[in-house]
């Protein structure tokens, strides 16, 4: 059992690694993966890599700060999350419109077209 972060914090850090992980060293990415995705504790990572627990903490902490700093500069993850939420809402609305407009072919055609556009955007 690794860390005590909330699920939201874990998800946010995982997303930061997904978006900006390439700016980290292989070792930094590996430690973040073990800590956030594999849920290993600092002690478990230290034992696995034969280094000290404070050494692992330092690497993870510096890596986190690097990723957070990059997100503050670019805001890419925040914009991606906002766009995803808006797409989900748009999809929900088109589903409701489709349900209400079952007898109107023109509205059904338009909502189907909108569904297709939303799907294409999600796949980008």
C-alpha cells in the first residue's frame, strides 16, 4: 500500500505524467509510475531499487514539482479536462434531444450528425 493521496490527486498526477512525462528522466518516470500507478510505498520502491527511502522521496518530489511547474506554464491538462467535460455534457444533451425528437426525422438527423462530430473530437 503506497501513498495516501486522494483518488483525484492520483488521477491528476497520472495525467500530468501522461502529458508531460517525456521531459522527465526514465528513472523519474519509473518512480512516478511505481508510486502513483502501481501504488508502491516509498520503502517498497527503495528496496526494489536498492536506494534509500529519502532518496526515492526526493526523486518523486522533484519530479512532481517539475510536472506541476510545466502544467502551470502551459495549462494543457486543465484545458483537456475542461474540453472533455464539455464534450460529455454536449453528448448528454444530444442524447436527450434524440430521445425527445424520435418522431422528427430532421432533428434526428441533426443530432446524429452532432453525435458523429463529438465522437470525432473525442478520438483526436
